[in-house]
């Protein structure tokens, strides 16, 4: 029998926290993480971990990637502003591809140099932490008043760079295990993972488009969106492609192309309400679980590494974000530059969250050439960076936005 009790307990706690956080005007994501950490400390102290599912069963990779993540990716894609995405596509692609690659190699090489960690292990750790997290970023943008175009840039980047980050993680791990991954193989493998994922998402969205033209039932069409969200992810994963890329493209296609052409107002309202509830449930479980995992992990044993990673990740992100301004002026012209305060938002919005934790946990379930010490170091460092990033990153981002975007313009 599936053990649902731990997740129902987490959801009930999350509902109470959200109500209280709304009254106090406190970010509910931070409240959930802090409460989860507090519950974990108390549960560990009192021996109650079996009540909440135990240390190893709170946020398993399969639960996260196959159950909790697809709705979040799909729902985020539904709300991407296609006009802003198309207008700023070169910059978004710069953030997604250059950003992930630069962050991985910048952080990995410096970590290997400073701490005498094998370069491949350092690059794996950096690859896990390179993408920003849509779970945390989307919630942040929903709370803060920033220009719509800037919000679309941040959302689109966080949505797409997860796919790139996961693909890079797979390639680096394959290199550690095999030791003979060539540049040509890495490039071709990358193109297959990304291209096939995009193809699956686009093809599925096209099929759904023809189905929706023959339907006019909110319940049926909402159910069809569930099949699309999970189906694209599973099909892409089964053929060795990126499930995140497939689901993201499917969500964007439905939100910008399918819904306006085939769905009436009632169906669109039903669809939006349903996915809002689903994402609320999944994100609540994720953030509480992150706090619980943090409390029952030996994170403080690697405090120095965690602080170094936080500094390097921030500096690396700031370097490539702010590099866009002079590069755009040189190669395109001043019209391609963003307003100066926008670069600060993009820098501070580089929040790492549940996706890095889930990637780190996949290392436990898969065979690799990592030693037990290296595995423990990676998992502890990733947990520490993710928790600190969610809590402090939200606070700093909110302060920055209130200072530079008081009018919301």
C-alpha cells in the first residue's frame, strides 16, 4: 500500500503555514522551509522520523521527478508570455546555455583548485547546482512587482535551464563512470537530449490541439492536460530525451497556441484553477520536505564548502548576467540592452532549490565511480546551498525589488 499519510500531514501543515504567512505578509516558501527544518529537528530529537516517512523517503528522486516536477514545469509553461519570450529570445538563450555552461565550469574549476577535489567531481557538483529552480523563482515573481517583460525573462530562463542543467549533469556523470566521453559525443548527446525533448513536447501539443478542437468540456479538457503534462515527460524520458524540455515546450505551446484557439473562457478558467491547486500542493510538499531533509542531514560538516559554493555561484552568475550589457552594445546595439536594475534582479533571482537536491539524491540510487566520501560531500553541499539560496535569495531579491521597482514599472 502506498504510504500517503506523511504527505497528507505535510500538506495539512503547509495549508496552515500559508494562511499564517499571508496574514503576516511573510514569503510562504521561506516559512515552509524554516518550519520543515524545525519539524525535522524536533522529529529527530523525539524519534518521530517514522511518522513523517523517515530520512530516506521524504523526497525521493522518483517522487520528485516523476510526480511533483511535471506539474510545476507544465504550469509555469502555461503562463509564459510568448510575445516577451520571442522578443527576448536571444537573451534568454544566452542565460540558459551560456549561463549554465559558464556557471558549471567557472564554479567547478575554482572548487577543484581551492579544495583539491578531483576536477570531474567538482564539475559534477557544479553541474548539479548550475540551473536555477522554477519552484522557487516562480513563487518569488508571483509575490514581487516587477515589469512583465522582466518576469517573463526570469520565468523562461528558470524553466528552460533546468533541462540544460540536467542534460549537463548526465554528461558529466557519464564521463566519471566511463572516462572516455569525447567532446563530439557530448555535443551530439546534448543535442539529442534537448532536441528530442523539444520534439516530443511540440508533437504532443499538436496532437492535443486537434483533440481540443473536437471537445468542449472543462473536466475532459483539464484531464487531457494532465495526460499531456505527465505523458510528455514519461515518453521523453523513455526514449532517452529530456523530460523537462518536453513538458516545458508542451506547457508553452498549450498556453500560447492551443488554449487561445481551441478553448472557451470556461475551459481556460477551469484549466488555470486546476493547475494552480496542483502546483500549490506539489510546491508545499517540496519546500517542507527540503526543510526536513536539511534538519536531518550533516550539512554543517561541510559549511566551508557550502559558503564557498554560494560565493562562486553568485559571482559566476553576476559575471555572465552583467556581461550581456557590453556584449549586446557591441554586437547588436543599445536597443538590445536591458535597463540597469533588471540585471540585478536576474542576478539575485539565481535561486537553487529542489531540483539540485533531487539530482544529488539520484546519485545514491545509481551506480557510479564516486567514493562514499565524495557522494556524502556532494549531497550535503547541495542541500546546504539549496536551503540557504531559497531563504536568503528570496529575502535579498525582495529587498532589491522593493528598492528599485517601488512603482512596479
